[in-house]
C-alpha cells in the first residue's frame, strides 16, 4: 500500500487528537508535552515555526498553547485535516525534501518522530535553507531501543501474521463459523498473547457473517485494507528508528549548517529505557 495514503488514512482516523506514537503511555505523552512547552516559552514573541511531518498538528498545538504569539506551520506528505487553531497552518502532501517556502522563512524548526522518515541529506538541506540565521532547531527522533517501539514491532508482527493467514479467505467462503475462525487464529494468538489486535481482527471478521452478499464482501475488504494500512505505517516506524550509529551520522549531517548539542536519549521516567533521541541546535550564520 502507498505510504502516503496509509498515513492519510491514519491521521483521518485519529482526528485532531491524534499522535505520531501509537500505544505510548501517559508518561511519554507528558514528557513530550513538557519538552515542547519549554521550547515554545523560550522562543521570541511572534516567531514563525515550521513543524516537519506534523500529522494532525500535535506539536503545533502544544507550542501555541504555551506561547500564543507563535505562528506555526506544519507540513506532512499525508493528506491532513483542517488546522484546529487560527495560529496553526497545516499543509499536506508536502515532502520534507522539497519545502515550498522561501529561504530563511522560519525562526525555528521542529519535528517529533517525523524527520527520520525522510531522506536524511535532502531533508536536512531543506531544513537549513528555510531556517533563519541563529534560528532554533529541536528534533525528537525514534530511538531504536524505545519500549514503545518494541511494542509496536510486536503489533506489526501480529497483524502481518493475521494478514498472511487464510482466515479472511475462510470467512469469504460460506460456512466459516466462529469456532473455525478462532481455531485458525489460535496459533497466532498464542504467539502474541500480549497483542489484543489478534482477537480484534477475529471479532471483526466474525461480525461479517451476519451480513450478506456485496455488503459482506465490502466489509471483509475494509478489514483487509485496515490491516494493510497499519502494516504500512508500523513498518515505516520500524525503519525510521535510529540506533546510536545512525543518530550520530544524522547529527554529523546537521553539523555543516547547525551548531547542535550531541544527540541525547530522552527518558519519560528515571532509569527507564529511552523513548527518543533529542537533538537541539541553532542555525549557523
């Protein structure tokens, strides 16, 4: 499935309350909100901010709540809903490698679990081009060791196993009853006891047995498309995560245009595994 279409469907489903890290516990959300609030409070009044891979504008919402004078533009290569606030502009179907803005348009550039999805060199070059001299930069990037990422990798494997099984084909054929569906999914459920999605897929397919004809076929198609969309987005998340070697390489590419601190792991709780890499800096010149 096309990745942009998959993310467009994801953001449409999530709505304005959507986040870019599915399954994250409250402590993670709170840590990120505090980070962005502090960043916004340090920006000068009236600053223009660009948020890369913004989704439905989770970061712009926190920034403008913390500093109402900011004018925040969020871009994403997915189709996006309307912005939730007049100080926020969301621009969909826009690649980080070809930003439609003039040189030096922004006093700050942000990204939360976004820029790592793009081609590093092209996205960094465009980020540098549109950032004013001395402009601020703050990136939160998927950490390969994040427990939230580990959970989503498990979910990805579970959904793939369901999709690759013949359970949907069984339901399409007349006569597949509830017990037959459960039996076919049982080995997957045993392998992924921590993933409720296996039972959810089974229940959704079982419910189609109450439908008839084209309506039943359409509902099974919808369930399969839903699995395909989630496989696409979760696989993209998995590929985007950076280990220590790749985050150092990313920071090295930033260094020609930005004076950045060394990438640091961001933790939601003391002693816990990192939830992300944090890169902060300032445009040279």
